[in-house]
């Protein structure tokens, strides 16, 4: 008769090696088992902080700058654990978190902070940003025992998306531009901001724009030739709090003035920190969708 005791011992060892009460979390690097109900959480991603805040969860550790005014109160009582780009490992270690969340700008440092505690990459971007945002919301709801709250928030988010889709329907095409002081770049389908076209069914004025992370640098002549019905504008300087020239000043010139968007007053200045820094955070996404809905609904 075979002795199955070694196999039983191995199975037991594997069982105890798995996190007790683990939740499968969909991350940017695949599905990861995470211990449910982590008590001390350090977060290096503003979109994640945004969504966690909407669920009533306050991270114990946050970066030195959150950029989004509505999130600033979360810094009170929290430990500063570095910047979005560079973690303060000493501060992070002293906090002794159960879980570290990175994303977007901090994703490159995931392996570094993983030396302190389990780390998950919750980056959100691209054409599927809206779907990813909902998935992150669901994951946080399951992880922190707030499934009902997450479901209710998701329903509200879906309603805002539906309202935005209805508002843009039949109102023409759009060009997404980002100003960085006097410089201008543009984004299209497949880019980090491509979700605006994909999720809303909003036709792009130019379909074959380079999908670089920082957009395709363009001239004012390019914008005039594209002649979009709508200009969706991201002011990067406003998003990061720099003193560079404002988007309204940069775009106020004779060439841009020849576009249909400018002539009809169809230039939408998107909530900059929400669209650029915390893209995909539930509350930020709600504000961006509301801004788009309001602008397009007012057009005749």
C-alpha cells in the first residue's frame, strides 16, 4: 500500500501558505490573491486614493502631493510616504503596511516597495479606462468588504456615462488637445485618453494620431486643418500646479480661431487634475463626465 502521508502534508502546507480569506484582485499585471480587509494601506496612485475615498476608506500612507483639491483632506492624519515617482522606503517601512497600491506614475517602483509589503499595480489608462475603473471599484469593494457600496457607486457611474453618451450623440467630432505652457499635443483613439472616444462613442476629428504617452506634438496649423467640431482641452500646467502659460491663453490665436469648435464656442476645458492626474478614479471620472455632459448638452 502506498504511503500518502507525504502528499497530505504537502497539501496542508500549501493550504496554509495561501492567504486566509484572500480575495482575487484584478490588477494591471494579472489577478493577484490579496488578504481581505487590510488594515494599514499605503497608496502611491491618486486614482486609487480617489476611488478608495469614495468607498469611505482612508489610506494610512499617501504621497506628498495629491494634486486633486477634493482629496487634500485625506492627508490629515496620514503618513507621507514619498512622491508619486519615488517612494520613501524608510517612511513606508515605519508605517508597516499590510498592502501597498501603486499605479500609473508609481508603477515603475512596484518591485521596490514590494520589498516592504505585498504590492499591487492598479494602473488605469487607454481606451478601456472606464471598464478598468469599474473593475478597480469592484475589486476594492470585495477587498474591503464594501461590495454593496461599490455596486451602488458603479450604478451611478453608469448613469453618468449614459448621460454623457446621450449628450454627445449627433453633435459632431472632437479633438483632444493638451497644452503644456505654449506647447500643444493631441491625443486620439488608443491613447491614454482614448477612452473618451471609445466609451462615449465620440468621433475623433483625426483618427490616426500617434498614440504616444505624451501625445503627438502638433502646431496650431494642424489644429486648424483638423477643424474639429469640438476641442476637449487638458491644461497640464493647471493639473500639476505649475506657473506655465494657461491653456486659454495658448489656444487664443488666429489659427485656432478659424476652427468650427472655436467659432461655435465648443471648447471644453476639462477638469485638469481629474483628467490628467487621477484618471480613472471614480470621483474624478464623475466630474469629467459631468463636464462633458454639461458642455455638449448646451450645444444646439
